[in-house]
């Protein structure tokens, strides 16, 4: 997989989606490109999601597997811009350093917001947007993260959770994603 933007048409599929348009099923393009954002302490979760999505035909940027050489910052930011979906993995301590302006997780989330990506918060363990630690970390643009529809991912129900991620959160028509 290349860490650079895909040529037009790659990473996309035509999938029927029922738009409830007088009972017709219309064929709409689904973008199957994903960026995974995570803290190193959550590497096993990120890697599991990466393996599942690539196994199911998604083109996934996962820094551990996708960056060989070159400028780290450029590779990260260009790949957020090149992909329709942005998964951010949130454990209870994930946002601790996000109140620092140069924190990488913060920069990745803000870039995805600026670029209009389909942002999917994946909440692990006992992550809670209402916890005092999380609330103090969600400043500036990040404050809107808590208003996004995300999903919990629980180890005991991993397969069902990953299926839900693929079929409900990533199965979004290209027209519904406001790509810039």
C-alpha cells in the first residue's frame, strides 16, 4: 500500500444503498479508504482494526505498517487528507496530552475535522466523554469530538464490533462525506 493519495477510483466500490427514493435501490460509490489514529499504548487495538479492515478490502493507513521512510509529518497529514474515513481510538487516557497544541493525536483529529472526514470515535474500555479528564482535554476544535456518533469496541465482542464498524460506520456513500 502506498502512503500517498490513491489514483481516482482506487479504494472505492459501487455498493447498492437504499435511499428510500420511491422504493428504488440506487448504486452509490462507497469510499473504502481509512486512516487509523491512536496512541501507542493502544497499538494492539489499532492493529486488530487494521488487520480486519484490510482483510475486508479496505485501504487502510496505519502508520506502523504504512510509513517506510520520508518525512513523518508529511506522510501523516497527506494520508488523512487522502482518505474518506478517520478512525480515532479512544481509551480513558488517550486524550491526556491533547491540550498541548503540538500533540500528534490532537493534530490528526483537527486535520480530519478541517478536511471534512467521516470521523468515527472508537471508545475502548471505560472511555467516557463525560469524565473530568476527557472534558479538560477537549478544548478548541476538539470540543466537538464528543458530539460525534462513535461506537464502543469490547474485547469479548470484537468480531461483532468490527462487523458493525464496517457495515454501519464505514458503509457511507461518498456523497455523504464532505471531502475538501
